[in-house]
C-alpha cells in the first residue's frame, strides 16, 4: 500500500486551511496514495481564543469535514483527517480535538477524540493549557480497513505508551500520530518517541505534522516542529518530510508487521506484577 503524509502550516482561517489541505490531498491521490493523512488541527490553529468565534462548528456542520468527505469519495481514497477543532456542545464551551477516518465512499469509518491534553510548561516563555480550550476524550479507537487495522491517536498521546500497546494488542498494525508538536520538545523527543512506539508495538507509525509559524489574527504566533515521519515496525525512519509544507509518500508492506513481531514477540510476553 502507498501512504501519503500531508504537512501543513494551518492558521486561524479555516477556509484558507481547507484550500491548502484539498490541494495537498489531490496531489497525494494523483501520486497513487491509498491512505492519506493530515496533521493535528488541520482546520484551525491560533493562540488567540477569539479567533474561534464564528469559525468553528459542530461535526455535522463543519465545512472542512464535509469538503474532505467529498474529496475522499472523489479520489477513492482512505483519508485520515489528523484532527479537527470542533465545537463539542459541552456546557463549558470547550472544543473537541477530533481525529476522523473517512472511507473511499466518503463515509466516516471512525472518529477519535484526543485523550491526553497538552498541559505543560516547556520553558519560561512556552506554556500550554490545552484542557482550558479542549475537553479530553475517554475511549481508544480502532478502525478495521482493507489495508489493515488502524489505531487512532493524536500528538501528546504519543508520550503514553500504554495506549499504543493496548491498540496493538487489540489488532492495530498501523498507528496514526498526527501532531502540532512544539519545536523545543520536537527537536529532543519527536523522532525517539515515534520510533519507540513503533518498536514496542511492532506497528507502522504514520505521523503527519504541522510545521512553521502559525499567526493569529492579532499577530501573535505559535511555531511547530514539522518533520512528518513514517516509521517501520522495526523502528526504522522510512521518510522524514523536513520543515516545508507538502506531501510525502511512503510505500508500506503490511507483512512487515508480522515479521517484526515474530522476531521480537514482546506483545505476548508481558507478565503481571505488583506495583511498587
């Protein structure tokens, strides 16, 4: 199978983001991709909370999702929308950070709300409180497709290894990790974390990323690391997209999952033990 990783620099205007995403998806389809994946918050990035007003929608009304469902059907591809910022309908007004897998007929095959919120203080100038704006999900999600079983995760989830082992034990052979990773932690941890998740599960890991400068309507900005990666079940980096927006292709052999797990069958050898 051929996968395509779409790397974007999304901003505060969902319409502009959608135009860039649709163009990239079309290039991926023209390049023969069976599975196309986009980054976290494909439709909207802004450090200004006011930018969300009037620009974000509930899932059924979201124009980005509607257009990308049409594109998946038009191109006959599996389209993994890494995540969308969506109104959730929650009383406290928090959004959902939702990953959506669309089938080649345009139907929604699976949806996953990011479980682990990025609440961190990386240094004196870079602090995030994702839980202030987004409410966490509470359910792990698998999607069974003709290409194999896909486990859905988003960005900060990658630091919580148990989620990935649970997905692999439940049948996943491909793990999705769309992201908008910080440049500081990205330089130190992005590749090692993705390789570790692949090695310990014997899965392919596909991680489409946001990259560059994301400028809000008030001029403030956020930066992201880029470097969309595909990693083999043996932990090899198959492609690295660098820091420019674009489309990166990678050919995957699903049999590599079984071969890697046969060599190191750690998923079936865990032992119960008493916690310290």
